[in-house]
C-alpha cells in the first residue's frame, strides 16, 4: 500500500520485523521520559496532571518527528551531548527540589505551561537514543518512523501518569527518578565526542560517571534546599531583631 510521501505498508516479513523492532524499542526507552514527565507534573493540582502529561508528551513527540531527520548528524558534533547532559542534570536537580516533600522550604507553584516547557526540553534532550533507534529500525519508511515515534505517546502517558500517582504515595520514587535523570545526564556528558576523544572512557569509567551523577543530583538538591532554609532562617532572625 503506497502512502506517497509517508512511505508504504507492504505486509511482508521486513515490514513486520521493522514494526516489531520499533514497538520493542519504544517499550524499552520510554522509561526515562516517563520519569521526567511524572516529576514535572507532580507539583500540579491533581485535576491538571493528566492535561500536563498529555500536552507535554504530545508536544515532545511532535518535535521528535521533526528532529529525527537530522539528529544523527547533530550527535557527531562535539559539545551537543555535553550541553544536553548539563541541561538534564539541571532539570533533575530542579525537579528534585520541587518534588521532594519533606523539606520545609517555600516552593513556587507550577503551571501547566511550565510543566510542558520542562517536559519538552528534557524529552528532546534525552530522546536521542529513541530517535536514532526508531529511525534506524524504520529503514527510511516515513510511515514506520511516524508510527514508532507516535506509539511512544500512549506508552509514556500511561507510565508517567502511574508514576506521578505513586510519587504521592511513595516519595522515595522522587529520589529514584532524580537518580535516573542524573545517570542519563552523566552518560550524555561522558559519551560526548569531545570528551570521548580526550578520555577514551571504557565501560567502567562510563558506569562510574553515571553513578556519580545519579547520587550527585540528589546531593546537590539537598545542599541547595539546606542553603535556602538557612537563608530563610537568617532573614527571619534579622526581621525579628
């Protein structure tokens, strides 16, 4: 079945093999993106969370379809993954500070627009593996490409909605989520072409860097919150005098 510029549906072994590969890729790689979305919408009122998840995931996947066509070339440019990793680490610390419940600091209210902005930035930054994998599995078939990237929407929406609910009941998931994002950011930094050419890191070094950043974002978030609390206490003390 010829779909013109959107490729074709051939109903043969190669087509269904590619389709199956794309589904498996989406199932495996949807987890990191679901963590970002769940943490981004956690501070929203419960009735707005589903809207934030749906709009955020939809906008991110739309941009993925566009970005997939040239992402392979971008990733060979030095500093692209390095900058992306730094962005992810910043988002991880920010979402950890906003999401962790037990710290007694004043937290700004989050709007749907702010949540969508974080989701889109993080998703596009983190989605390189997904875009490359789906792009390769589609073998240039635009229908399969769009199907594969579109399929990630319901998978991520379902997973992130479940995670956001569980985060309310089990705050430890926020720590795990922040650590996952820290690991992703660390992996992007250490595998950037510029860093790779200098250090030539082996698997052990890569895993070590991922672990350092996984714990590092939590430590950075905790230190920031303690500094905020200390500053607030000093200001209150000054006002009392």
